[in-house]
C-alpha cells in the first residue's frame, strides 16, 4: 500500500494528526497495535484544559517535598526502585519548575493552550461527535478558607496574563451548584472555559472514524518496524507493508520505542495515573468535574459512571500496577460525594508521556527528512490533541502554521 503519510499511534494526538492531514487531501494510514483511543487517551479525566497555562510543575516548597518524600500522599507516589533511572529526568524537571522558568514556559505553552477548546469543538463537530464535549468547565473545591483565598489570587493572575476565566463560588453557591457534595466545603473556583469530555476514548475513536470517512485507512501494525525507504518511510502492518512519503510518530508514552532506534536521545519519562468508575448512590448527581485540591484526587461525571482519577506515580512505564493512590483516595471521595459500588473490575492505569521542560515535542525530526514528532503531551494530551493535529498537518503540507511551532521543536535546549 502506498499513501502520503503514515501516522504511528491512534491515541488522541495521532487520530487528530490523521484527521487534519486527510482533511487537507493527504492520504493517511493510521497505524496502531490496537484500537483507536484505547490507551492513555481512554482513561484520562476528560478535561480540555483552557486554564492549564502552567503545565504541572515539580513542587519547590520544602513542606510539599517533605510530604512527597514520605510516599504516603494521594497526589504523588513513587517506586523506590525506579528512582535511580528517573533521577536525571526528575532533576531537570525540578530545575524547570523554578518560578521564573515555569513562568517563561507558561508564556510559550499558552500559545497552544489558548486554542484547545476551539480546535476540539471544530474537529468534533466535523466528526459528528461534538455531543461528547460538555461546556460545563470544572471546579477546584476547597476545605479551608486559606487555600480558597490563595487559589483566588493565583487564578486572578492567570486571568490578567493568560485570559483564563473563572467564577468564585462561596459555600452557598457551591451547595446550590452541587447539592450532593459534603456540606463542610468552604467554596470553589469554577473554570468556565474548559470542556469536559464524557468519554475520551469515544472522542478519539470518533476522530478515527472521521479520518476513515474522508478516505484514510486504519491498520493494525507495529510501529517498531518503521524504517526509511528512500526519501520516505515504510512500516509492516497486518495488511502488508505500507509505504509513504512521510511518517509521524504519535506514540505517546511509547514514542521512545521508535525514536531511540532512530538515534534520538530524548529525555522522556512517564507519570502513571489510575482511574476507577463508581455508580452514584441513590439519586445523587455530580454536575461538574472537580479536583479536591487539599487531598489531591479528581472526580468527574462520565458516560461509564463517576470516574475517580489519581495524580502522578513515578515508576517505570512497564512495571506492574500499584494503585495505592486510588486506595487512599477512595474513602475520602466517598465522604465527599455519595459514591456507590465500583463499576470496573480492576483499576485502569495509563502513562502520561512527559518531558523535563513540561512541553510537548511537536515538529520535524532533526536528523531525518520527512519524519515528524507529535508526543510528550504529559497531563494535557487530550487538551492539546486537536491543536497538535492541526499544527503538524499544516507543517507537513507546507501551510502557514496557526501557532509558531519553534518553542516545541525536538532540538530545543530543554530536551538536550
Ligand atoms: C489519570 C490521567 C488523567 C489525565 N487527565 C487528563 C485530562 O483531564 N486532560 C488532558 O488533556 N490530559 C489528561 N491526561 C493526559 C492524556 O491522557 C495524555 O496526555 C494523552 O492521552 C496522550 O495521548 P497520546 O495520543 O500522545 O498517547 P496514547 O493515547 O497513549 O496513544 C499512543 C498510541 O500508541 C500506540 N502504540 C504504542 N506502541 C505501539 C507500537 N509498538 N505499535 C503501534 N502502536 C503503538 C498505543 O496503542 C496507543 O494507542 C491524563 C492522563 C492520566 C493518566
């Protein structure tokens, strides 16, 4: 089979690249070892985070570091055995999270983030899956007045510098918006711009179907077989060898399986995370997704039930699941909202594909012609899927990119 472009990986990033290429008249073979949107893009918290202008940094205050060191928190957990291998990544991540560096990164990152809702809405509408996007925003909820006031100051800065919009809810307003929550909460910050996706896996699969409707082909195959073929590329699939003028690596946490073989030493790592779905008890309803800021877990109303997601687990990508954060969060979440029985047989686990400077890798591969990178989206891969898809497609076909891709290139200082 001969096509214009091979897109490796059918997570939300790969399917978005494929749809945008096919829309521009380029024939695409979208290749994955399994169905579209069945890995990380299946199990996330479902937020398209317009407010996420500061990518999640490594804490710098001594108290937080001490708390994490005990390895007993809900928001972070680590495998001691993984730390020696992770240490160089963590050190660089920590350096980049210093206030001045973090702010400089946010100023570049916002150029992508500011388009996230509009780009998903446009693509989802064309794909006929816009009903999966709910314009309900999401909330940070607070147990103490002190934390609420600190958050109000912080989001006011985001509003002034980055156009982030939010409402503050006092105790009564929160009670009116979410009558079934624990009544002792003091209030919330409600980010009003983000969309919440009721079924993130279905969104990715909807983009896959749209690509096929436009003439693209979805094929099961192993990305590790990618090799150069003259000026182009080829990959082995269940339907034979596919040849193409260009190839895009959109393999999320598995990108290194291909990039290392091609001679790239990118400092990539993963932050693992878990989810579990619950039935609500009786007639209890959760109207918004929400982060229990002072406890460090997230709950969201989703198609399958109420999805509880956990923070970062620092571990080797392929190590067995250790859902201790889920175990710690569950009783606290049950006291927050009347959760009923578990829906899933076992906790789901996914790996956020991370870079030490917290920004994704988007653009041409520095050492190979006609090879493109689209990975490393960390906590914001769902958020930035459609933005990255459009940007990479524009670069490949030679259109003027709607966002300057330079800060996200693979040979930037933050990745050397
Ligand atoms: C608990 C949790 C909560 C999150 N919440 C949010 C959120 O609310 N908002 C947000 O924006 N982001 C969130 N994220 C992050 C987001 O889910 C990821 O950044 C995003 O899904 C990454 O998408 P991707 O397409 O790069 O990777 P993936 O979705 O992992 O896709 C990679 C694809 O590559 C394929 N693949 C791997 N190896 C091979 C191979 N050898 N051959 C062929 N194919 C291969 C896989 O099968 C997979 O389909 C969350 C993540 C977690 C874990």
